[in-house]
């Protein structure tokens, strides 16, 4: 589908109008042709709030699926932010539903008509033509919160909004972005994945039960970002596996950022519920790969997963050494790590050693002894939890 056709689809969903999606095209918010009769346009909204009154504000949307936290962007779209704040504080968003979803594409809400069962059939037509479009330099990347408009009427924004679950570059320059999801994007994604008809109308719409406008909390340094090397050297971690516990210590003098990264992910519960996915007898046992995790990551967990710059050092890969797995690229280590079960000189100076088993080497050997199909254990061995122990 051409970009122009996709853009024409972004607007509101009128009863009886079904948007047509091309096979393989990226999903976009629903649209409808504007009504033939042109009503008299009301005066467009101008916020009485100053930029200082709107800066540093967040909107917390509570839904049955979880909370969605939006960082508002008044410098970029002051009138849209002002209207959103006013509507939220007056209760205008409470009780509305996400009335349009496109699986892993967008979720659309904010229509006051969805509050009343008697008017829900008209969902998508309410709360529009209230505010003129504003600065269009922001990009519709994952998490962008943008204003719904009537096709062909750029100054028709209002209380309706949509959240981008994935990047939507063809919408750039057409819709006003007035916020970005800072927490709860996975909640929005789950809402997008709910059952819906061929028009994108949810079978069971998720309602917004409360909206709170608050000051953005002060940023807190992530775990293990401020400790000294000496302090990190005293920390241990207990790997609680389905075959027993393994306690490891760390060498932050050799690989400080890898130690911080491992402890941070462990403290956030990132490793909990992963499996020992690779066993190479007489070589290594490996775990920590996110694709083996039982539960989906939270936004806070996902935010701290990143690729690490290598910290190769002079520690030899001998029995009990804990080292980071990586892909072909040198600086591609992120979460997966391995424990060495026999001297592996070929790994020296090519993988980052950051710790060593202090106790539980018998458990490591028990993991190494499980039956395998190739390098994959036949029977699952789970890393139930990584417990960080500080002195």
C-alpha cells in the first residue's frame, strides 16, 4: 500500500466503515471519510496553562490490563498537552475505552462516546475538532502518543489519541505527538493483541478506569551504578537452579561494567525463569538468554538490557569461571553468560571473564551431566532466580 493511502487511513472509525489493509502493510489508526456536510467549526482550544505549569508532568492511565505512564511534551505541543491535562483532570478520559486496536501496531482511545453503552457504536467520532495541529518534528517511534485527526483536516485534533506499539514513520509530519510512553508500553501492546473484528473494534474493549496527572518522579540511579569497585568485590550472587544453588563472586577490578550489568539485571529479576539452554560437555554450561524466559520482561527490565562493550582481561577460562557469551561482534554481550567446566584456553582474551564459582561446582557438573540433544538439554534445567547478596 502506498504511503499516501496509509496516511489517508489515519483518523477516526465511523460506524459501518471498514478500513482496508493491504497484505503485509504496517497497521495504522482507523479512518473514515469526512462527512459531506461541514459543521460550523468551534473555536479551537488554547491552553491557559503556562509551559512551566506543564513541564515535567506525566499522565498515569490505569486500565484493567495495567498502568500506562505517559511523559507529556508541552514544549512540543502545548495546546495538545493542555487539552489532555484539562480533560484528564475533569474526568473526561476516565471510563473511556481503547476503541480501536491493530495487533502490535497501535491502540486508539480517548473518545468520550465510548463512556456510554448507548453511544459506543459511534466510537471514533467523538472528541475531535478541538485543537489545531502543532510542531510536527517529533517522530512516530515506538511509544509515541499522537493525536487522532479527521482525514484532510489537519486542525481537527482533540481528546482522541493513539499509541504507537511499533515505529510508524509514514505518520511523521501528519499528526501531533504530545507524549511518549515511559512505562507500560507492554501493557499497550497486550491491549493491541486482544481479539478484534475486521474493523479493529475490540471484542472486549479495555477501559481507562483512572487518569492521574502528576509530576515526573526524580530519576533514581539504576542498581549497582554508584558502588565502588571495592564494594562490588564483596557482593555475591546465588544462582538458584532446579538442580541446586551455585554461588558466584565477581572481579570488578577486571571487568567493572560487566559486573555492574550482571548485578543490575539480577537485582531487577531479569534472569529469573530462564533456562540453561546450552550444555557442551567438557566445555561450558550456558544460561541467561531472554528467549528462554518464562514470563515477558517488564518495561523497567527491558530498559536495562543493552549490549556491552567488551572488557577482555587476563583471567584464564578455567573450571568455574563465569564469562559473558556474545555474538560474532566483539561488543555484543548482553544477558547470556556461561560457566566453564574445563580449561578452555581458546576463549581467553576473546570473552569477558567477570566472576568465578565460589560454591556449587557440583551443581555445575550436574547441569553438565544432563542428557542433551546436540547442545540443548533434553530435560529443562531452570534458573529459577538469581539472588544478590550484599555484605
